C-alpha cells in the first residue's frame, strides 16, 4: 500500500513513517516548518497546505491509497482549519482513504469526560480551528476518519518530556500545572492504532488517548522518575492562576474505539515504567 503522511517530519509523523516502512508500505511524506530526516528512506515533498496547486501535484505524483494528516500548525486558521479541507477534497477526488488527526483542544473541559458523541465547544483559537477542520473534512469526504488524541509522549523526544528535563535541570522557567489534566498517549501506540484504524471498515469520529487521566505535574513526575531525574526539582503551579488560555480538565474516553482495535493504548503509568525507547 502507498501511504502519504502529511506532516511527516513532526513527532507523530516520524513514528508513522517508521512503522509504515517496517510494515512494508511504500511511504511518502510532506514537510513544512521542520526539516525532514534525510537518512529516512522516504520520498519527501515540501508542502504548504494552503497551496492547493502544489497539493494536487503531490497527490498526482504519489497516488496514495491512504493519506494521514498529522500536521500541527497551532492557531493558523488557513493551515489548521482550511488546509485539512483542501486535503480532504484532493483525497476524495482520487478515491483515497483519509485519516485526519485531531485534538482534545476542541473541548472546553466543562464536561470533563468526552466520548465520540460529544459536541465540540472550543475556547481557544487553536481548538476552534481544529473543530472547524473536523466539520469541513467530513463534509467533503464523509468516509474520512477523524482521530482525536491528547498529549503525545514517547522516546524522550516529545515537547513535554523535553520540558521536564529542562525544568529539572533549572535551564527553563515555568511550572507544571497540577490542575491541567489530560489523557497522555505513547507515540508508538498512537501511530500503531492510527495505521490499524485506517485498515478497518470505519469512518467518522474516533478517540485515541490513554486510559490514565493525569495532571501535567503528575505526568512530569512519572517522566522524571523514569529518566532518573529528581522529581522534587519540578516546580508546580495552577493553570487557573496563569494567563494561559485553554481548558483545564479534558479526558478523552477512548473505550469505544479501543474495542475496535487489537492495538492497546497504554496509560502513562504503564508506559512511563519502561525505558524511553519502548
């Protein structure tokens, strides 16, 4: 099978490429802000998702059976909200399968627990852009899969893991919030689940997050203990007392999607007991 991974040079995209190639798939990938790993035996294409002509040219050249959108462009509306719709149009036109990775940022936290039937109620520009992308993608490509996820951890290379190391070393200012709660997922589990989900006879909304709901400080403590750092050096604080926008407590309920998969989405308490390369 030929795969095209949009955002292949990112944290999740890199793991998707690794697993797809290990499985024997022909893999191509796009990049924009992050320079790709040139040692990776993958065909790379520069892509700005707002450039529909360039997107069409890449789709024609690669002719993928599956397209996975793993991009992350923060609150840039043209890229985060409109870009996935352009991609869905191009994918539907060619009869390719589309898997669009979304975020728990589409929820306000007012309900705390959210399953696949929950209605998005974003309170940040980024959350609004991700919610708009979901609606647009399904409107133009009804057979697409939307996979919402949470904090992505793993291999010591995630943003949160790097932050923990810098805070413990005293090279970074800030704090890990004790009231900011999410359901972290390991990047290896997430990529495996995404590729498995794409092979199933399914479409629409799916949740792919870990079963453990943890604050950022609790998660940081687990990471520090795993990596031999002193967790007492991690400063703590309350997001509610900060100026940072966003939901406090958002817990994705992934049980319905998990029942469809053979891939197990481990909780952070489990995967943080293992070395960073697991």
